[in-house]
C-alpha cells in the first residue's frame, strides 16, 4: 500500500513538471493609456469655452438711434450694446455715446454673444472720408453802380445837342416853312424859326447839296435852326 501511494505521489510530481514546461511566457502589452484631449481654442480675451466670448469689432458705424435701440449702434454687421459702465475714448480724450455718429470709425471691445457685442470700451478713431460737396452756383455780382452825372449847367444842353450834317437832300415833305427831309440817314425838320440861306424854303429840291445845323432830338433827328444850299 505504501508502494502504491509513493507511485501516486511521483506521478503527480511528474505531471506538474510537464505542465510548467509547456506554458509560454506572456508578451508585454504595447497598449498605452489614452493621451489627454487636444487643447480648447482660446477666445480673444483668453478664457476657454466662455458662454460670452471676449471679442472686438472694428469698422465704420452703420446706424445709431433711433435707427437702432437705445444705447446701441451697428458696426461691421454686428450690434454693439453699451451701458453706463462702457468707456468711450478718443485718444486721450474721454467721450460719450452722444459723440457717436454714422460714418465714424470705431473699435469696440467686450463680450460677444451671437451677433451682439456688449462693449466695455469703445475707441473713436476717425470719420470716414466723405466727398466734398460741390459749391452751389453763386449769382453774378451786380454791376457797380455808376455815379450820377453832374447836373448840366444852363445852356449846356444846347451845346451838347448841337448837330450838323452835310450831303444830298432827300425827298421833301410838308409845306414851308415846316418841311422835313433827310441828309444821308439823318432826318431833319424845319420850322418858322429856321433860317434858310442862299435860297428860300420852297426852292430846296431833292438832290440839292445842303448843310443842316440844329439841335439833336432824342430819336436822332435834327430840329434844324439853319438850312443852307451849298
């Protein structure tokens, strides 16, 4: 019985030894723990995943109240909302919302939510250049007023209006002593006070060469004081 028990023990030992030789060592695993996720993009202000991202908008003001709501204006297609804490500056000069106007170039900084920027600072830069308006035509200046001529002294009118023509006598009309005719293009007329030299009034005929002296009328004709045949 002891012999049988010993054989059993030896057989078990051999079985265990054979089992240990047959097993292969396990290869080391190359699987690494997952790396950290890629970094989240930062907004202009430096905060990650903010509900209202920091941003700035720069451009020319497109609309102000009453086109927009009170304390808001539009620039670069976005609505900029201001409040009592918003700072307005123009270089080193402090400004206010009332200084904003359409065409003014600004830079607004604050928090952006959708298409609305809540501004903490608005910098006024410069107004967009506008074409210069064409000058309106001015009426022509009135000509300088001529001074009134001095009043003529007695007797001056007669001297200034004295006239004299010489030439061929034209067709004669009327009856003596009040006749009328022409010398060249100048018409003249006689009267009872006219002096007729070298011939009587009725002796003057068309084609005679005559000399007429007298006073120039307003229409250019001559009131003859003397009619002479040459």
